[in-house]
C-alpha cells in the first residue's frame, strides 16, 4: 500500500509542477518584463522552472493533505 501512496504522491507532484510551469509560461509575456530577452531566455526559463517546482509542490501537498483528511474522516466515521 505504501508503494501505491508513494507513486500517487510522485505523480501528483509532477502533474502539478507541469501544470504550474505551463501556466507561468503561457500566462505572461515575459519578454516585456526583462531586459535583453534574447540573452536572458535561458535564465528566465530556469527561474520559471524553480518557481513552478515550488508552486506545484505546494499545491500538490495541499491537495494530498485534503485527500488524507477526507480519508481519515471517512475511516473515523465508519
């Protein structure tokens, strides 16, 4: 059972990291916000990757905590 939980946790983290990265890339026109967009493209993508990892991990942890809370409530009622 722990292997399934670990797989679900890893999958959830990766999905939310990917979603947040896609959202950050497509939501703003980052070229307007930085100087020399041609030279700083790699740095900007790396920065957005780090931000999306942090944001995706936080959202995934929140969702997994809510699911664990629901499971604990359901098991305590029955």
